């Protein structure tokens, strides 16, 4: 509540902050926007889906929400609690997702731990996730140019004193689907750098019941969805549990949020047409989808 009041106060005291930038297109006719009339199925969990949908709407698209997975709090937070109560024993904390950040911060609040205890560690975060931490007054010591876990690896490898350092990796506990290789590969690479790695579950990733999405799946089969957009391998895994064959989505374009998700989607048999080169934000993802349709119309 305190953060909300500060934000509201700033808007009142500085009304100019609420004025839309000159590039804002909220008053532009929809027919002139880059995704006008395009139906885009969002498979991301609801906490990501809201931000993604907003970017699609800004460009005139029609988002359809069908989260194939959800992220939620741990049923047994004891391992996370153990790590949080000994933060001073870690040299680094590597956040690979916004979920990891939010889950860890929420648990710290429940345990009565001060955010200041994170200052004992150096922090890694990816893309706009770094802004989430700096907005709370925390210092992000490493935010890689390549917004991915492998980007963190590339930057840590440049540090001459990294060997032997202790690093905490808040990660998902995956239930009901194969664990994507992103975090296991990340941890393997950290070990190769000589770091002492502690992986701790911070939140749960699990499948959702496909019966919830009979309407959306029918639209896909009828070819009325233009794009199915995946922002993680887990979403791909969840989606494939919902469909019967490749024919179900043969009339849809497949879009992926960056090369790692795309590579895994292709490995799992999806024909990927759109890969976001800028995968630091959903705005970059939407830009890639819009560029695909612009090129197709030429």
C-alpha cells in the first residue's frame, strides 16, 4: 500500500507525468495500427499475460488469453526459507524470471526479512526484471545485454574472481510437465564456471486443465487464430498437452519470445514462423509479430 500511495502522490504533484508521450497511439484509428484485426492467442501465465495483452492492444491486435501453465506459491516453502535466512552466506543471487523475483520478495515479507538483507549479495537480473529490483532501491550488479540466463553466464565468465563464489538461483518447481532445459542448463554452466550453486524452489509452475479452453481450441482448429504466442518452453509443453495433433494448429503462425524458446518449440515439433530478436520486453515480442505481418503483406 505504501508504494501505491507514493506513486499516486507523484502523479498528483507532477501531473505532467500522466501525459501520454508523443508516440502514444491510443487515439490512432485501429485500422492504421500494425496488428489491426489480428487474433493472437497468449499462452503465458496470467501475471505475464496481462502485460503482453496490453502491448497487443496498443498495436490494434485482439488478444485471446489461454494460459497453458500457471505459476503459484509453493506449498512447502521450507527450502526457500532456509536460503532466505542465510542470505549473508551467498555472494550472488541470479534471478532468471520476474516470477522468481516476486516470489522471493513476497516470502521475505512474510518472514519479516528486510530487503536490506539482499544488499549482502550481488544481484543478477534479466531485461526489465532489473527495473523491478532497482525500483525497490536495490542495486542490480549484472544485467546482461542478452536478456537470457545464458546472457548471465556470458557476463559472469568475464569476471576473474568468480570461481568459488556462492550463488543462489531461485527457480520454479515444475509439476505435471517435463522441466524445460533452461534452468538445468543454466545451473550446469554455472558449475562449469566454478561457482558453488544452490538451486532453491521459489514458486510452482504447473499445467492447467485443457477443458477450460474448449472455445479457444475450437478457434485454433477453425483457423480463426492468426498467431499462437509462446513466451517460454513451459507454455509450449502445456499447449502440446491440450492439442491432439499438428493439424489442430496448422493454420496458425507460431511466435516465440526469443531464440531459446523458439529452439525448444522446434525441437518439440512446432513450425516457428516468428522469433523476437528483442526479448527483453513484451513490446519487443509484439514488434516482431507486427513485422512478420508487414513483410507478409508486401
